[in-house]
């Protein structure tokens, strides 16, 4: 974010009553935390994408060769 953008944000928030400033600050903290979580998820996913693709190909091959079995969801999730 450019210095001009930060200055503009500060001016906009500073023009609000104190109570609203606190609400905006809390909202921005949560919003930024969400953005950071999303960035971490995307970085993690991009690092494991090739391994996930390889696992999917292996699973398809095993299924085609009859080496797989239907999952008993009731056994694992109930």
C-alpha cells in the first residue's frame, strides 16, 4: 500500500467519531487476518499441488487395476 493510500485511510478514519474509529480498526484487523490466512493457504496449496496430482493419478491407476475398495463411510465417520 502506498504512503498516499495509508494517509488517505488515516484521514477517513480520523474524521469518524472515536467509537466508529474503534469499530473500523477491529474490522480492519479481522479483514487483514483473513487475507493473511488466505495467503498462507494459497502458498501451502501451491507447494503440495504436484503431490496431490500424483496421489490422484496413483489412486486412478489402483482403481483401474482393481487394487482399491469402496470406503465404508459409516465405519469411519459415524
